[in-house]
């Protein structure tokens, strides 16, 4: 299974850490965020990495070259930052099978393998890791609602009135059907092409989308204090193993 990593962002909220590097190259626990992502994806069985780059793309390309731990890397350039669905369309020509998708600014210590297993064994059209958050925080994320079988019935991006407190975490698996859905997405009120709308289009067309509850933790490294939290959590995990 291939793995797609979205790493085109400038990371303005992470300044000053991103003044001289793209967000994915900010170090957490002594290595770039992207290295954490790549390591986990390779461990999950990725046989090819497709990395969407944009801001200061050469920093990423020169650092990693054309392979990571023996797994080939292909780069796709997102020239404008227009949302996750737009970013995903940049890799369409490189992906022709079910694939993993990871946002390149997340640090996970979680049950990612459960998402991959669900995609492979149940032949779902998509599966993704979801997390329960405080209701007051839900409006900051893509929010989903599920039925009694754990199938996603509704997805909405950063809603003013969230239908649930179950949010998407930044790790997904998809079939190639997601690309057709991304082509149909219209710009949101924010002017972006949202991945949540593409997922909702899949649901409306009768596709099966499964939600897997997070076991463990993840940190979205959007601000400098998030980097500190990720380092603290990784240190705790290392101490627990020692």
C-alpha cells in the first residue's frame, strides 16, 4: 500500500520555528516531524511514499532524496495552498490503489494499524482515525457523526454547531474513489477545497466510510507549544519502555 504525506504548508502559526524551514522540517525530539511520519508509515507497510511539497520544497527534497529506509519517495508540488482536497489531487497521477494519507504536521502514538487493517479486511472505501474532544474544541476540526456500526454518516469542516465531538485526526486510508470526489468539491466559505466535503460526497454516493476510535495519543503541531507537548509525550513514552 502506498502512503501519501501532505507537507506543503508554510506553518505561519509555528513561527519563529518555521522562519527558515517548512513546517514538516521542524524538529520534534531531535528529528523532523516528517521523519516521524515516514517511520510510522514504513512500519505500517508502506511500499512507496508520495509527498506533497510546496513552501521551501527543496529543503524537504534535499534532506530525504528519493528514498527513505529503502522505500521510494515521489514528490508532488502543490503550487497554491487551497485545502486538503486540492492537495490530494496533486498525487492522483501517482496513486492507483488503496493508500494511506497522513497530514505531515502530526505526531502519533496510536493504533494506526487498526485503520489500515479495516481498509484491507473490510474493503471499505475509506477509514480514518477519530478522537473525542471537548465539545468546546470540536469546532476547530473536521467533525464526523457515526451510526451504531461505526460507519461515518456525516462530516463537516469546522462547524459553528458541531453535530458531535468526534473529530478527524489526520490519518486516513482511501480507495482511489476519493480522487473523483475531490474533483467535485467546491470552495468552502474559507475559500478552500475541504477533504471533509470530499468524504461527505463519498457517503452520499453510498460508499462505506469507517471511523476507528483513537487509542493512544496524537499531537497536531500547529503552534510552538504543541511541539513542546509532543516532545513531552514522546519522552514519557520512551521512559515507559525503558
